[in-house]
């Protein structure tokens, strides 16, 4: 969690472990990988900024420019998305809760309807947060169906797997619960939860780490 010159061995370990973890989730492109984070909330917050700066690169320097960006998350999604929206200047009202079904999973049809409504109102949808293991019911959203929608509209798909993402280590369960998660642009996972790691251990994984670098890097001088 520092720079290579200060901790070269730990930096190499971080890169190797995050790359292997990304591979488990099916993020197997040439630039797939990840980075450690202070926690799941930080991973989700970072993903919002990476999404905005990647899809709208001018915002990295000039800010929102009066545009009304909106993001979508399950009605059972974690409160960290609303917190991130406040921190990054979008405001709580920019977070649109998507209705869930009887099993607590995001309703893709409702997501599509809300995206269209936002566009009709002159807003800019840019980010969808799906969940792997909700706080309320431990539900896993239908990632394939959600990915179809985000790809249709050119939105960033993030999966908050802070709790349930660790089932990726169970080859049988992950086939159904995590089906389609490899289509996400970014994934948050916390081994200090389900895997019982005794110290805080969080990762933000990405399909293309060059996007992360371009979105987040700043000159250190």
C-alpha cells in the first residue's frame, strides 16, 4: 500500500496475489489484476471514481461541470455507495436504489427502466453496483443480466463482493452464485470476512488495471 521504492517486495507480493485473485473471478485479460484497499467501503468508493474518470476523463481535472451523474445499486446494497456519492460530490440523491425480487436480488428490468428514466430527465447514468452477498439476505445479484444492460448503455459494472465474493474459492458454489461476474469492470472482495483473515485484508480487482492507473495516478512532485 505504498510505492515500490519504499517496499519493493511487498509491492511485488501485492501485484502477484491480486493478479491470481482476479484470475479466480475470471478476470484473465492481459491487464487484469488488483490493488489492496483499507476496506470494502474504500474499494467501492475508489471504483466510483475510477468509473467516472475512465468514462468521462475530463472530470479528473475539471470536475462534474454541472452534469448530473447518477449511479445505481440494489435496494439491499451496502450504504457505502451513498457515502461515496456524498464524498465525491454527487450527493445522496444521485444514488438510485433498484428494486429487488423476493429473494433479495436486483431486478434487471427495473434497473433498465430506471436508467432510461434518468436519461430522459437529462441525467448521466454511468455506474451500476451489483452485489455478491447482500447485507440483508446474503443474496447474489444476476450478474449476466445486469452486465447485458451495462454493456448496452455503456455503463461501468462494479460488483461489491466484500462479503460473498470469497465463495470464489468454492468451485461448486461459484458456478451458480458468481455466474457472469467475469463481465464486471471491477470487483471488491474482503478476505477478512468470509475467509476469516485475522487482519483487514481487502482488494479492488479490475478487468483492466491500465484504466485504474490512468484514472487515479497523479504526479508525485
